[in-house]
C-alpha cells in the first residue's frame, strides 16, 4: 500500500491496476481567483477568540516587559491569570531533543515514529494537497517569537542569555496574517486568513489558479504542459528555477513535493498522447488540453479521497451524497490553521534516499531537501520510492528537532512556535470550544484527553486551568488516536468535515451524478485507478478485487522468476502494526499455486501457515514468460477465521 510501510495490504485496501483513462472538472470553476484572494471561512466556531481585544494576540509574560532586548522570562515562571505560555516554551516542552547527549537517542527516535507505520509518502502527499487548497500570506509585521531565558537551544545552562550560542538572537521572526485590501485596521480586526487558490481539489500546483498563471505553465496552445530536461521535470524560468502553479512560498516546496508535481505534469502530458492516438486531428488543441486536464484532476481527486484520506483516517469518508448547490465552497480557518498543519508533526530530521536494493544513496536533512536540484541528480524513481520506505513521525504534540530549527535564507524558524502563534493570530478558539463546535463533548480532565501520563503532566504545566484553558492547537494534537487512525477525535472531525465539504460543493467532483456535463463518461474506468500504478505504469504485480454478499473475489497477476514467486495480503490486525493479522499468501512453484491462510498471532515475525479453509482457487495459469494469473475467492465470514466486514470495503 502506497502510504503504509512494510505492509502488503492492510484492511483490504489493495494496490489495483491502473487503466489509462480518467476525467474531470470544467475549467470555469477553476481559474481566475480574485487577485486579492478569498478569506477562509470561520464556522468551527463562528466567533474568533481575541480576549484582549479584536485582533490582539493572546497575552504572554513578555507583555509585562518594557523591552525584549535581553531574555528575562523563563518557561518555568508561573503564569498570571489570563496569561498564556510563550509559543517557544510550548515548543520546548514537546521537543524531541534527540541530540542532547553525545550520541543520537535512536531508541526514543523509533518510539516517536508512526505507530501505524505510515510512511512519508503520506506526509508529502498531504503537503502537496495543502498547496492546492490552502495558500495564504503573512505580511503584517508583528511582535516576534520571544526566546525564553532557559531555552535549551539558544540559552543552554551556563550561557549568558542573548549571547553565545544565540549570538544576540532574542526572538524568531513572525508576521501576522494578511487581510483583504480595504481592511481599515488589520491589527485590530479578525484575521481569518486569505487563500489564493480555489477551495477545490483541482491541481492548482500544475495548472495555476488564473489564466495568466496557466499561460506560463502551458506549452503555447498545445495540449501539453511545459517541462524541462526533455520532458522529465517541471518547467524552469530564465534563472533556472522551477516554475510552480498557484502561489505557495518557495520555502514551502521540497524535493518531495517537486517530485509529486512532476508526477502529475507527466501524467497530463501522457494523457495528451493517449488521447491523440484515439482522436487524431478531429479535436482542437484546446479540447485536447481540457480533456487531459479533466482526467488528470479526476484521478487526483480519487487518489486524495480514497487512498490518501483512507490511509490517514483509517476509514473511508462518509458515503458521497452528490453535489449540494446550497452549500458555499470554502476552507475553514480551523482546518487551515490547525488541523491540516498536522503534517508538521510528521517531519523527520533526516530523509534517507535508498536505491532499489535498499542501500542508502544519501541522507538529507530537512534543510537540504529544500534544494530542489536534487531531483536531477538523484534518480527520480528513487525519490518516490524513498518516501514510501521511511516511516513518518507520529501525529502528536512532539516535533522533531529539525522543524523547530528550520533555516531559510540564514533565518531560523521554529515551526511549532510558529504554528501556535498563527493560531493566536487568527483567533482560533480554545480547545473545548472548538470540540463543541464540531459536535464533540467537552473534556473535563487531562486523562480524558490523553491516556499518556507524560502528556498529562506537560499539559498541566502549560495550562494549569485544565482542558477548558487549553489552546486548540495543543489540545488537538495531544488526544488519543481513534482506533486505526492517525488522529484523535478533533483532528479527525475537522479533516472529514472539510474534505466532505470540498466534495459536496464541487459540481464536477469525479463521482458527481452530473455526468452529462462531461465530454466523456470515464467514471467506470476510474474505479480501478491508484497512485501506485501512476508512479509505475507497469509493475511486477497487480491485485484487484470485487465483492458480493458472501465472498470477496480476487484477480492476481504477478511476474515470477522462472515460474516461482509469491503474493500476499493482510488485514484486521489487533494493534497498529500487523500483530494477529489475517493473511492470505499464495506461493507459485513448479507452475502450480499453493494458496493458504496465514497468521501472525504472537508478534512481529513471518506469518505462520495454517489451512486453506474458506479459500477457493477458480483459475490459475503461468505463461511461458513467467506471468502468473490467479483468480480465487474467500468467504467473507469463514468458519474459524476472521471475517472481512462488508461495511469496510468499497466495491469495484
């Protein structure tokens, strides 16, 4: 599974083969966002939280100082009533500090990584999606993020605050969110955030959000998008920098998001070639471009809503109910400011680029992956596969060391402190208020928020008033995760609500019943698509399945080595890994197939062979080239075996 590490298949989400056609959205809804942008909505809850006056940041101990030229405030200083912790103190409280001793703390590093073994493909795919639906700007100068006197990185024990090793640095940069032109007093106004992209999944990153941007990205009037390096990579400007679509800042992009952008550009251009083979000179260049774009965006929507969200949420979105014209499209500011910044907690200090044998090509730091030229020096396929081979950090309040010390243009940024400050800048309501807005019950005690005693103690230190006094950004990331999910209740509610709104307000969503609006009717062909096959149009295997009331039916095709090979799939573990998972494994040998149930009931080890109960091979064939094709069925509820629950499946 593309977003899961070291699992063949989990919860019966399969890597299925990709057909060559998709479709989607009429151009009218995508282009020409107003130059001034549009504001994020504010629904959860509708009222901003500025207890010290509209637009005023939450009060911190720094407000009592006449000057911040020299650090004086410590994180351990008690907070007076109505005062909130310094953002850097919150960041320090949940720091990894893996390199605080003479050697990196490898054991702690492993513990803090994703317990569900979700890989970094999900991290960077999510970042790529954020470029498509949330692109904003912060341009109003503000009080910087104050560095406390007991900060372990800038003012370690024995140092003189404000001098070495901080070298006179007493604060980190931070600007307030931009407001719409014409706002008379931005400093004393509610700042929801301004978006410069559409609130739809429509690949703004490669098509832009205006006709002017598209003209820069498109190859004249032809079907294809511009590329560089003989079609291998995105286009470049006169300075040799890669040209992107709609407007995220340069420091937001990385080697990995550029690789994903390359993937969708290549797919658009491949579709142009496929369409031309079928229609020749009977279509105009513009029609070819629009059709290729529709199909490309449709696949992106499907990959996002099913593969990506299915992985991170651990369950599908609610059943799609079609286009709802009475709903207003938009991105909620809580989602943009808190929930969809969850990816910052997944960032690692080091990214390992591996070759096809699993050997390390190079280890790149978080700062180094911002150097996009690596995409031309490291094999492109290895960049993509390396994302899928490395486990991401857990979604929790802990940030690894590198995101807390990001260096951009010789300026240090702390993403954790930055995110807390942005939450205050935009007036995000307190934790329990936001929970109620999403229909969730209030939390009364810390043990209701998290079962982790360490987190309970940290929360009590930061917010002695209990959950009612906790900021939503901190509380949301401390929640115990839902079973099989990367998130607790609040983050889950926000992400599900927002992506459901994106589907319901998009008249041209790929599943929309308004199919009469499309030039072609590709809905059935899209059902089998997934990102894995888009990355590698021909792979060594494919697994497809369908359901009826009693059985799940599989079609497996794999390339064997001299007529020998194997395939497998696992589901329904008892933990976040694969303990007690039910496995089906097929072994191809001597041009025959042995199909059996397996189980890993005592921990992490190769699954143990059991019986073939509930399994039936319908057909099998190994051709002279070593390609094996097997069709078999499994009872949904076989005797003495774990059931496959129909409600967890999506029929294809």
